[in-house]
C-alpha cells in the first residue's frame, strides 16, 4: 500500500486507487461535516505501511475506474478488516451499497455499538439519526447521506414504484421509494415490504426531494438499508 487519500480511499504501490466498499465517511465537499481528518487518520493507522488484501465487493470498479473492495491489512499474521474497524471506531457509517448479507450484518452490528456508545462521529449532532415524523428536518438534509427513523404508516404501489410512507399525507411526509422490480430481492432476504406497516424502522441512504411538493425521500435498492428499529 502506497498512501491513504482520505477515510475510504488509498493508493496501491502500482498506482491503482482503491475505494472501500460499503462505508460512508464525512464528505470532503461539506465544510460543516466534522470528522474527515479522524477518518483518514484511522484508516492510515489501520493499513498504512502494511500488506493489504483486497476482497471482491459488489462492484469491481466505480465510474472513476477505482477498485471497489473490502480491505484487510495483514499484521503479525492476522487480517484486520479495515471497514469493520473504521465503523467500530465510529469514524465511518455503513453505506447504502451492500449486497453481501453476512458482511452487512457484521458491519451494521458494529455500527450499532458505536452509535449507542456515541463513539467518533456519533457524538456529534451532525450525524444523529433523523426523525421521520419531522419531514422538514429531513428535507433540510437534502443531498446528504443520513439515517432516518420512524413508524411506517402505509405501503403503497404506484406504477413501477413502491412507497413506504411515514406520514398520513404522502405528499408531505417522508417516504422510502423502492422500484417494484427489486421487490423480490427484499422478499428473498426475509423483508416483507407490505408487512412494514405499523412497524418502526430505520433507513439509510441519500436524502432527496420528490414530487412537486418536494417532500423528503430516500431511494432504497438493498434490503440492508432498512432495519427494524424495535430491535435496536
């Protein structure tokens, strides 16, 4: 390994750039987001100067040609899982692109421990879980990666989209949108979308505005983006 660029990107000795899969770190383009230097320092301490093993992620490369992988530093004959350690320390959050269920379960469990312990980023209000019952606060985070929690009021279908609604007025409340063609992926993971009505859940992803009213939403592609909040 040659050098660490930030909390999830580093360069190999052959000059290829690697991006850690399945994690989100404080974005460099958001000056208000604290914790960028902590994420970089933690990753550097984890893999800097060590032999690094890369294991295949869901995408082999991203649109910029970077290798996307799970990274393990080899130290004293042992493998250290970079993503897992970053999340356990509270300097990264589990991202929205995880197709490996076993890996997702491990990372989500580590994140939960860090979040409840208010470690790293979780000690700062900038990263607190948003309340789905206050959609204006969620919409204020448009363009940000966030975690939103609330009770599902209804699950509806319209055209090619499934809407998981958290408000009585669907045009104003927060909603999760899922393409109907992806429904079988959720069913095969044991997540019954229609059965979410009345359940309290937490969802992760990028906050966007939908419809002419500009109500807040998160588009969900992977079952791992939705967690049962009652089990936290």
